[in-house]
């Protein structure tokens, strides 16, 4: 478990650094340009390059030893953050560096997840370990935004970015000296781009694996709608900035609560049984927005929606059991990249829809359309489960 502790500490350290850097860089760009658009673009660039990095660079996760990939990713991010600290760095370069960090992130996260399976195995320990990291991620976002605001009251944005450099370097040291060197999973010496695209084709060619990954992505795509529109909704129901802060915490709090309960109270078989029912219903609480609820009811709806994400614990195990070992790094990189990309798309679509409809109508629509999509995916997941079970039965005869 020494290795897991090192991975856990490195994850916490780098994640806090990323969250603080997002706030600091957004504030820095706004101070340099006085442009709300460029300030918002700075934040959005944390999502957009994920698809490029996750698709074109996914082969890195299997082509090279995992520890080397993780350490190099951290060092690249530290170098980018260090360049942001320099006083003469122009805004265009700041945005380009932000893109580079975001493009590296899916490779780092996918490699770390695959390494977690190497450390903990692909059974229940992996599921619980991955759940712990997700809970840490949600908690770090809540804590990091608060700490980032306090930090910027004490130091300049560039000073906060300098602290981020230290967190990336600390993470690199923990991973270098706290984890064991393992050989590359895929010994293919072919081109990186070909390896990455080949891995993506293999993942999506498997009907069972494809539907499981879509089931992992679909609910988050729609559940981001109330978060993306929290500011105009708070204005619509007149709850002020304090109410807005509480509203934005509801979904992460629900997610943490649901994962803690499923991870600590339910056993492996129970976690598997709740996957499909929860995936099918987790977005239903958003339909409460049809009544334009006040703060109390909105908090309850968002907390319940977040708690429904406990379905991912059982789904994690299904996915890792379905992936061939030599493809694990690329598949996990794609899973991470797809999740971040689909959330960015969901935010953009929610914002676009809110230009034509009320916020409450958009969130309600996200709940209804999202539930229909999830029901279709659940039906397909059941069909592929029955097919795989029949195949295994025929093979065993």
C-alpha cells in the first residue's frame, strides 16, 4: 500500500495546484486584458484540449513505462506554470501554455488510473482506490476554490502560479521515488499517433466496452447544466452570492456522499447491482427545476443527482475487467479525456440553450433528455451483458 499512498499524495498535491492555478491564471488574464471573454476562455481552455490530448497522445500511456510518463507529465506542467510566472509572458502565450497543460492532463490521468490497477489489481481494491481519488478530486475542487480566493488576497496571481510549480514538482518527486518501475504495457515500436488511434479504434470496436464508456460519460454531460447555469439561476430566484456559493457546492457534496456510502457500506456485488438502476435515474431529480424551485429544493435535487454518481463504482470494475491489459493505459486515457470533453460540450450546449429558453427549462430539459439517453444505454448494456454471458457459456462447453 506504500505505492498507493504515494499516488494518493501526488494526486492531492497536483490537483490542489491545478485548481489554484485555474483561478490565478483567470484573474491574471483578466487583469492584463480587462476582457471578460478572454477570462472565460482561459477557464474553458482547461476542457477543450482534453479531446486532442486524449485521442492523439493516448498511446504514450502504454508505449512507455508508467512511472516515467507520470513524472515527465508533472515536469512538463511545472515548466508551463513556471513560464506563466515570468512577468513578460504575453497573454497569447499564457493561453497556449494553459492548452498544453490541459492536453497533457488526460495522458497523466489515464496512466495513473492504469497504474492504480497494477498496484491494487483489477478487483474491488481498484474500485475503492479509484473512488477515493474521485472523492479527493471533488473535495479538492471545493477546498481549492476557497483556498485560491484566500491566496489571491495575500499574493499576486503570479505568486499563486509559483506555488503551483512547487506542487507539480512535489508530485513528480513522490511518483518517482514512491512507486515501482514497471515495463511498458505495449512493446510496439510503431509511431505514437498510429498507436493512439489504433487503441481508440480497438476500444470503440468492442460493443460491450463502448456502451460502458458511453454510460460513464452520459450522466455527467447533462448533470453539468445546473452548474453551468448556476449564476443566472441564482439571479432568477434572487438568492444572492452567498446562495450561489451554496448552490454550486450541492452537486459535489452529493457525489462525495454517494461514493462514500457505496464504497464503505455496500459490498462488490451490491455495487454491481446498483449500476444500471442508478445510471437510469440519476438525472431525474433535475426535473424538479420545472417548478423553478427555491434554494432549498434546488439543493436537494442537486444533492440527489450527485449522489446517483455512486453507480460509477460498479461501472469502474466492469470497465477495467473488459479492457485487455496491453490496452489499459490508452483506454483509461480515452475514458478521462472523453469525460472532460463531454462535460465541456454539456456546459456549452446548456449555455447556448439558455440564450433561447429560461434556465429552469434548460435544466429540466437536461434531466428529461439525459434520462432518455441513459435508458437507451442501460438497455444496450443489458443486451451486451446477456450476449457476453452466452458467449462465455458456449466457450466453457
